[in-house]
C-alpha cells in the first residue's frame, strides 16, 4: 500500500545532513543515471620530497583535480586512467597501485538529472615530466587552465572535494611504501 507520509519524508532520510532541503528532494524525485570514471594521482620525487600533479579546471568548476576520464563501454578501468593522463596532460604513466575509489551524487542542472558518480583512482608514475596540457573548446569539463606540481600540504589546500583529499593522503602513504 502506498504511504503518502513515507513519500513526503523519504527525501529527508538521507545520511548527508549538510545537503539542503532542495538537494534532498532532487535526490528523491529526479531520474538517476550512473557515471563511472577513472583517474591517476601522478607523483614524482623531488629533492627527497613527493610532489603530485594537479590540473586547474576553469569554466563553471574552478577547481583543482587529478587527470580523470569517463569509462567507455568495454574499456578497462586501468586503461581509462592511463588514457586520461595522456589525453589531459600528455603523460604516459605506469600505474603503481590502486587507490580508494570515491562515490558521490550530484544534480546536473543542464540535464535535469541526478548523477550517481563512481570514480576509480590509481597512483601513477610518469615516464617523463614534460606536460602538454590539453584544451578543448566548448567542453567546460575539459577547460584546463594550468597544471602544477604540489606537495601534499599544497594539494590539500587547493583540492576542494573531500573524497579527493582523502585519496591524495592515501597516495602519499603509498608513495612511501612503493618508493
């Protein structure tokens, strides 16, 4: 039997207490799609320290991210991570270790749909350090402004997404283990 009270209250039962009422309702009412991507946390050792490569993405995002690409049909997660590093910053990478993945949900205002996003990450060591930043006109998700090699502390201050902050902390620990 349909319970109207449960229908009204259901959007408010989400564990993310920081979400606004509007966000909670959108999560419940709008159609959902799944999106998967894979990325690489690229590192280098410099003067005894470790540095990570971040990309400054412009457009509506204005954030610092790792190279990451959407998983296409019949494409392995590790191949996507390597492809994204090549496509976005022109680096061939050796994937050293698997890092934690992240999952989150967001509302796509343009498509009017809820997106359940899953991102898989790897720690990657580049074959060279010659970066060739790619720009794609008309695609705000690929509107890259610059790249920067940063320490863990700098990365934590630049990265705005909690999931990616967690991932780079694990990456720092893994670099210490694998060398």
